[in-house]
């Protein structure tokens, strides 16, 4: 599975789920079990690489503003959700986290921002296909700390200055 196929699966499942991350995860599993186990592992590698790439302080700050706070786990689930939003939103957020204010049509705190189930879709599909747990993906381990300069989540003035568009749209 190449990068284009990966993003196509992400996009078509999100569209079919009408943006609901849990429904999207279910649809992804349904679509992944139509593939061979190695393709499912390829999907998992693409997902994990993007998940690790998004482990950045600047994105965590954006998640903090969007979610009105984001613990370690909440940021993990946010990164899964961000991947689930598709290539344009994901790459746009990595380029400029404040751009999420423009990239997101709607944002419902009750549904959006938490894609925990998306992170397990490939594992679940692999288990359904093979009856076994997915093997190690052979990727280097993720960083112990987020990349970049730490963000002071408690300093609202600093957050408003660093993420002016997100702050204006989601906090005021």
C-alpha cells in the first residue's frame, strides 16, 4: 500500500462516516479486512509514521486550544483524529498548527478531536484476518518528548499569541 492508497482509505472512510471518528474507525476496519494482511500492516506503518511525526509541541498547543485542555492521552487521541481528517488537514496542521482554524469546517468538542479508535483500526483488522496480534511494524521507536519548543499551556496570553486564529475562533 502506498501513501496515496493510505490517504484514500482515510478520506473515503471519513466521508462515509460523515466525520464521526468512531464510525470512521469501524468503516476503516471493514475496508481493511478486504485487503491481505501485509497491506493492513502497510496501512498501520503509514498511520504510525504520521502519528509519530505529529508528536510536536506546537500541535499539542493547538490541541490544547481546540479541546480546552489536552492531557497526554488526549493529545495521543487528537493525533489519531488529525490523521483521520485526511491529508490536506493533517499536512496543513503540521505546516502551521494555527491553520486548523481555517482547515476545519466544524468542530464539535463532543465528537471531534478524539480519534482513539482510529489508532486501533489496523490492529483490529489484522486480528480479524489472521486470528493473531499484529507483529512489530519495524519502525523506529517514537520520541520520548515532543519535537520543538515546549508550550506553556497555562499561559493563556501566550497561547492566544501563538495561535491567534484558533484562539479567536474557538476560545472567544
